[in-house]
């Protein structure tokens, strides 16, 4: 059995638990709250560190003299709070501090992770040319049926899935970008190295629950919270270079916006049915 963190699991065995064989006094419904609160306290006081594995279900069952169902109930609540995350086949781990991501600047995932001391990488889900449907045509301001470059990537930080990105690029401006090693290198660096200037455009954000496909890629439970971001980026001449639809893990990100009192023109998303229509 693994060594349990100091300051946790030091409660006396409850009278009536299975471990001492007496009549059960504490109901399972109350016991799961005790387990949840003990684990949460250990996370908050540092006894359990970010990315450290929680004790196994078996260990928690033995310690608290309860069933796996009760332990799972407690851990599932912690997961819904964003305090822990599961990795299929590996276990449940303490969530790290959420990554704070500014919305009012043009920066790529690779650059953002480097600033935080994390190594960014990608799994390429698709990279190639496609014909624009109505939504993509609106976003890139091209005619329906015109070719565009589509890059779908699962973005990882230190090997942990963080986001799904579907990036549509103006094919006439971004020729040659598919020759870049997009698995390990920045898309924005590839674009700017070709002399393409980028400036801040527009971003839209909405909350959603992960569907089955998103949950599988992000290694989170189906129905877990995700943040959907739609981003439009133009060049200095006002030509749309990129439209990206992303799904970020809700347990790993916190977004912020700096604003002033200047009135800005109202803009409309090019995804009238919602950003989720353009995410895998």
C-alpha cells in the first residue's frame, strides 16, 4: 500500500464500519462527503500535489471501510469541481493550477505553453486542403467551394491533452504551411516565417459539455465542462488569414480579458448555431 500524505486519512475508523464489524452508524451518503472533504483538504493544504495520483479505490475503501461505489461518488464530485482529473488506464490525479490565458492577443498554443515552462506538442488529426462549406466560407470570407487549408490537432502540454483545435486557413495566403512539422512546431511561427503578418481579430467563447468524441480525445468524462473558442485573425490589410474553433478542457483553463471604456462595433460569430458545430 502506498504511503498516504501526512494530515489525511488520520480519522479514527468510524463505529459501525465494515472494518470493525459493528452496526453501521454512518450512512454511505454521509461517508462519501467525508472522503470528498478529506481529499479536498489534502489538495488545498498541499499534502496532495498537482499531478500526484490519488490513492487507489482499494486503498480508500480499506481506509474508510466502505464500498467502491461510495469512493467513486466522492472522487466524481472532486472531478466535477475541477480538483482532480482522470487518465484512462492510469488513475486519478490532482489538477494543477489552471492556465491563465489572455483572450485579447494573437498568440499560439506553443508560445503560451513555453511561457509557462511546459512543452507543447500535437497529435495531427487531419492536415490538408478541403472545399469550403457555407460556415467556413463566411469565416474566411471566401466563396463556398473555394479551397482552404484545414488543420485539426489535439494539443498537449507535457503530454497531457489540453485542447482540440480545428484551424481553417486562407489557402491563397498560407501556401506551404503544410510542409511544416506541425506536430512539434508552432503554426503561427510557420506563418510569420513566411512573411505573413497577423493582428488581433475577434474571439467568441461559450461553455459546453464534452460530447463523446471530445471526451475521448481530451481524456475526460463525457459531459465534463469544456470551453469553446472561435477565433478570427486578419492581416494588416484586413484579409482573414485564420478561423480556429477550439475546445479547451474546463478543468485546466481560466481565461481573462483586459478592457477599457472604448465602444467597439458589434460583431457576429460566423457560427450561428454555436461554436460546437465546428468542433470534432
